[in-house]
C-alpha cells in the first residue's frame, strides 16, 4: 500500500496553456523588452515618491496581499491532508436508570441490575493515514499551489494598476495646473481687452456692441476656472485614496511641481508572445487553468477506493483512576477501505462540473490573450494618433505665435490697432491651451500602453 501511494495520479495531467494565434509582431511596435519601473523614464522624483508611497499603502494592494496569504494557507491545508494525523480524546458518561419505572429498563432498574448510577470513563489515542493511492490528494495540492500562484499574479496586477493610476493622476494634475495657468493668463489678457475697448467706446471709436462682445468672451473664459479647480481637487482626492490616505490629505500639499513632459520615451513593445510572461492577468489566467485541470483529476480520484491505515490504544474504566491501569487498555491497528462506486451520480456530476470548469477556463485564457494583444494594439494606435495630433497642434501654435508677433510689430509701427493685437494674443492662448490638452491625452495614452504591456514588476 505504501508503494501504491507513490503511483501515478489518475486523471489528466496539465501540459501547459493552449497555443493561441496572436500574431508575431505588433503593428508599428518596437522590438526589445519593456523596461521595469517605466514611470521613472519621466524623470520626476516627486512622481517616483508618490508611486513608492502608493505601493506601500494602497488598499487594493493590501487586499490582494491578504488574498495571497489566504491562498498560501489553503495550499498548506491541502498539503496537510496528505500527512498522517494523530489525535486523542477523553470522555465521561454517567448512566442512571433509577427514575425509569416502565418497560424492560424499568424492570432492570427495579431489580437493581445496574446498582444505581454508573460512571464510564474513556480515553483513546488514534493515529491514521489516508494513502493517496490514486493521487486525488496530490492533485488537490497542485491545484491549491496553482491558485496560490494566481493570487501572487493578482498581487502583481494590483501593483501595476495602482502604479499606472498614480502616474495618470499625477500627469492629469500637471495638465490641469498648466491649463489653469494658461486660462488665467487669457483672463488677464481679456481684462485688458475689455478695458481698452471701454476706453474706445468712451472715445466714440467703436460701438458698445464691441464692448459687450469683449465682456462676454471674458466671462466665458472665467467660467472655465471653477471647473478646472474642481477637477484638480477631485484628482487630488482620488490620488489620496490611491496613497491610502483620507480624501483631503493632499489639500495644500504641492503634489505637482513639474510641467508635462515635452517628449515621451517611446516604449519597446517586444512581441505578442512576451505578453504571456509580462502581463500579470495572463499569468494569473494560466495558473487558474492549471488549477482547473488538476481539479478534474481530483474528481476522477473520487471514483476509486480510499485506503486508510491507523489505530491506537483505547482505555475504559468505571473511574478516572482506572484509565491509568494497563489492564483497561485495548489496542487496535489495521487498514480500512472505503469505496462508494454508486453515489447516485454525485461523482459523475462532480466530474462533469470539473471538466466544464476546465474547458471554460481554457476558453477564458485564450480570450484573455487575444484581448491583451488587442489592448496593446489599441494603445499603440491611440498613442500614435495623439502624438500626431500634438505635432499638428504644435505646428499651429508656432504659426499662431508668429502671427501674434507680426501683429505686435505692426502695432508698434502704428499699422495695427491695440484691440487687434489683443484678439490675436487671445487666439494664441487658446492654441496654447489646446496644446496642454493634447499633451495630457498623449501622456495618458503612454501610461495606458505601459499598463497594457504589463511592464513594471517582472
């Protein structure tokens, strides 16, 4: 029987994940491997500190870490089932039939057969070991170990998601700060324009309609400031939650001191096959698939007999002192076989359910791989589009700056009116604000691409 315990386990063996036709290269991607702590490429020490703070205090990461501990404990519990068990017991029973006055027991009590109340003391020590002859226990341990691996990958996934959220939030705050500065500059410019137009109205050079239009433009621009401030406050609260702090913890704290980067280092995307090694969600899906296949073997083993060997001493006595008398002990030892080949179809139903779970997990893995490749492709397309849009906006900005400078020169030469200069500079501020928004979108696409590539923790 001991030799049989080392035999091959029944049921299917896990042979790795299925091959998925995900293509050989990303369209427009660059070869090479993805960097580790990719956010450090932005060169922002403040951002690096925020990411480190979040990785140490974020609630989602802490929850994922506890789930990993739970999975590790479940694996230990499954492994413990393969080991011999030992236990003891102590019992006391008092039997008193003095109050029985009817039936056979009443007659025995009346005749004094029991001599009044009777005390029984019992003790025992039992050692047992269920031999894992058909491998159900071993497959259970493998399944638990695979789920432990999936929980570890989920922890990496939580870290990656939190890092990406912090980087995205930091860049959003930087964009809002820059945008507010540009809007505030435009408000100051339009205030000058209103004052100049008012002077011209007093002088009779223009109609009051021009003044009303200038005031309308000023108030419309001022209306943007509360929204920008509210958006920045909300982003600070969200960032505080990512750092595991109360919502108002970042109020008054200079979270963002640097402007958005002018250029972003383009990441090396590698090839689609590398996603299987980089992305925590795909590694977790592969581990869940391994666990599901092993659980099919557990269900198959339920069709076979269970062999147990064990025994131990047991003692009985009329008093507690009798338990220490060697004559009160008996010994038992031997094998036991349990087999329930006819369980009303329960074993077959359990096997069918395990097989369905394994097939579903295989399909889920294939879907996750294809979705991950598609996510990277979408992120690449989005980053390329935002990069091209930013380049176009920057060309427009250069042209608008040249136009504003030329008009200022004409004004100094007396060939252009002050209002014309102010209107041209107002257009310049609008294009500058568009540039800030385009930069913010490009940075967010850059962050999304790194998240899709799964870089940062492997």
